[in-house]
């Protein structure tokens, strides 16, 4: 899903976020999640054991390093020491934030989505119209480019087997995208900017389209080398939401 680069620390487990929950992120969907050049590995930072970061700074650094390493190495070969090296932190400090490897992916994905949604909400609060918010939603859902690290994280997480608790967390994150989109459409319907479409059906179609486009972008389909996936998706959604008689 879609992506902003920095954001707030969040609890170990995300709440359903009452607005909508693709970059996923980037975001993911995006999903599946996003917010939607090739992925680049973050530079490694030397560990300064005299000044290890603390609090929100440490958590944010650890999470961003984990996103980068997971996208680069996948999960099978992932070691906590890889994340520590990328973050410029000690392995013990990384273990403090993540506990153990088997909860790492969900922890990182939850943080990534909270970070992404915070960026989306800040932009949406400044938007002048529901149409502008819809544009922002599409931009945060779709990957920014082939190899988008946040969307790659969604792919890694969804490929894993999860227990009931893990599936509940993923469901909340996926539902968050639906909820945000529905809130935008309802606002547009209230102002007369959007047609009175069947909201559940529209949301299913919209998210399915954005998820398919996201996979295309991540795969590097040639059709998007000279055409904007963002513009394509936004145009399709706007056509369906355009009130009757309005060009």
C-alpha cells in the first residue's frame, strides 16, 4: 500500500483506526493495502553505543530499518542483527522493540500503516473538497514505484500463515482502507459532489481495482511506464461517482 516516510509511534497492536483503515502503505491490499524507480536499500548507520536512541525516535528508526530489510531480504533470511545494523542500533535494542522474530512482521506492518494513515489524514485535513481527498486516497494506496518498500511489506505479511490474533490485526488494517474511502464518498454525497452510489459495492470495486493496479506497478508492467496508474485509477473512480448530468 501507499507511503509517507515518517510518522508517530503506535501501540504494539493497532486499533481499527476510526476513519478507514492497501500503502499500505506505502501502505499496502496495498494492498493491500498503499499510496501505491526501484526500491533502494537504506544506508547502514554505525552503531554508537554511547548514544542509543530512545522512545519514539528509537521505535521509528527500528521500524523504518525493518521495512527496508524485509523488502530487500524477504522473511526467510531475515535476522534481527540485519535490522540492528541498518538502524545503527544494537541487536539488544532491536529485540527490546520487537520481542521476537515471529511477531516482527505484524508489528512493523501495524506501525507502517499508522504512519501512512497519519500522513494521509494530515493532507486530507488540508484538502479543499471530497474530490481532492479522493485523489489523496488513491495516491496513498498505490505504490509510489516498482519495489515500494511498504507495499513489499504487505506482500511479505500476507504470504505468511497467521493465527486468529494475527488475522484479526490484518483484517483491521485492511478494513481501515475501506473505512477511509467510505468516509470520503459519504462526505462527497452529502455535499452533492458525488453520486449516490451503493457504497459497499463501490468500495469493493474500488479497492479491488487499486489492489490490481498496485500489483501491476510492483511487478513493473510495461503498460505503466508511460501512463500514470494514479491518473487511471482516479479517472475510473470519478466516472462512477460523477452525479448525473454533470460533465
